[in-house]
C-alpha cells in the first residue's frame, strides 16, 4: 500500500511543479536556476544517504542528460509564460510521450509484433488528439484551437530536449541512484550558464522562491525511482503521467481561469485521451 503512495509522488510533484513556478512572476531563467539549485541540494543529500557507485563514464552521461534537461525545462517554462500552465503542460506531456515512444521503437527496437505496432500507433494518435483538444477555447458560438503555433513550437522543442534527458542514460545503460547527482550537477551548470548568457539582472527573491519548484521536482523524481524499483517501469510510468491531470486542472483552478462547460468538456476529454494512450503504451512489450 505504501509503494502506491510513493508512486503518487511523481503525479503530485510534477503536476504542481509548473504551478508553483508560476505563483510568482519570475522569468523562465530564474525559474530554471532556482529549480536546479534545489535539485542539486536534494541530490547531494540522497547521494550521502545511498552512496551509489559512480564511474567517470556514468558521470559524463548523466551530466550530459542534466544539460538536456536544463534546455528542455527552460523552453517549457517559456512555453508556459507565453500561454498558461493549463495549455502548455498537456502539449508538453503529450509530445514527450510521443518522443519517448519514437525513441523506444527506432533506437531500442521495441514493438516487435504487428499487434504492438498497431496498438502503439493508435495510442500515439489518441495522445496527439488529446493534446489538441485541451487547447480548444470557446469563441462566440464556435470552439477553436487557442494555442498559437509559436507556443506549440517552443513546447515541442522543449519536449525534444526533455526526451533526450530521459533516454540518454538508458542509451548508455546508466541506471539507479548513480544518475541523480551527476545529472543535477549538469542541470545547475547549464542553468548558471544560461543566466550568465542572458546578461540581465536576476532577482534573488525569485530564485529563492523557485527552490520550492525544485523541491517539488526532486520529490517527484525520487518517487519515480522508488516506484520503478518495486512496481516496474510500465506501472510506475503510466501512474506518473497522471501529473498532466494535476497540472491542467490545477492550473485552471489555482490561476482562476474561467472555462465554459463546453471548454471543460474538451479539456477533460483531451486529458482522458492522453491518459488512455499512456495506459495503452504502458501495456506494450
């Protein structure tokens, strides 16, 4: 019973992370830096407790994956700033799922049977349709897509980097707690570089506030590690993707965005399709 509570940590942590980041008017660069600092502190504590073995090769691979995360997370924050949490996060979650699936099929040669290919393609289509549906907005007597091409482009590019962040360690067979500290060092190194390159003043208060964003992310990340060890990848991953429900509905309610009954129907149906696609993908071998 306890492990299922642990498996819910990614749902809450990754679901509330973008909401927390946007409770204060911080720039995406400040959000990234605060999140990375907190993630590194959390990683140091976990490393001290667990003491995993880290080789030079595993350090480099995980460090690079942390750099990919920084670019992806920065672009995700920028996509949210250009739209909203409720609009950007379904696109982000959905396209990351599609990206990870493409890597799994093309690079890791999964979906060995015809039935797996058919079900997998159908699941991807469900996810993409769900992503588009969550962005619909009522205008007059019509319901239309309200997310601009610009936001789609930013978030899809974000998902490309976040997918690389996920698959890099898998590609080089780096697993377990050895990933976390080198990855966090890569995250913070890149975040510092991004803020220095921006060459504009940053707010210490905004960065301090976003330590909470990083704490939320870190708790989710730890929950995913622990749940995967007991429940397996398929179950823990499919459960974690319910974070799109928290981010989407929580973003609407917390930021007091008014939605008509028709808009709610499209949003909830879209989230339902995304989760349906997630469950289908998690069942594939």
